[in-house]
């Protein structure tokens, strides 16, 4: 099955931004953004932190652990759901662990 068509991410998947997507910072909005062809998506802080770790090297479990080290509570299920939604939109690709 092609990685972008899987229904859910596992903890060993290694997500990365799709080639046509770039994580950036909008000075005007003072917010992190995703730049896509003809689209800009304004992110909240936690979304930007998650995507900042989507480099194709970190597993989902490692991303959750890293965020847990930065913040008190990081619901792993929410991180996986967020990434699963972005995989469905083809903004994130998930390589097998």
C-alpha cells in the first residue's frame, strides 16, 4: 500500500514533509505556516513543533517523546491523528520504520 493511502500512522513510521510543502514563519502574522502550492496554512505552536520534527529520521514515537521532554503532557494519540490527517491531505509522507 502506498504510504499516503494508509489509514493511520504507527509509532514506527518516520514522517516527513511532502516535497511540495515547506514549513516557514510568517513575520506579518507572527505565526508558523505551511507553504503549499497556492496555499498558506497558519499553524498553532504545537502543530509547528510536530512538523518541525518531521524530517524522515524521527519516528512518530520519537516525536512524541521529544515533545514530552519539552512540555508536560503530550497525548501521543493526538499527535498520530494530526499526522494522519496531514498524510491524508498529502502534506506529510510517512516512511516505514
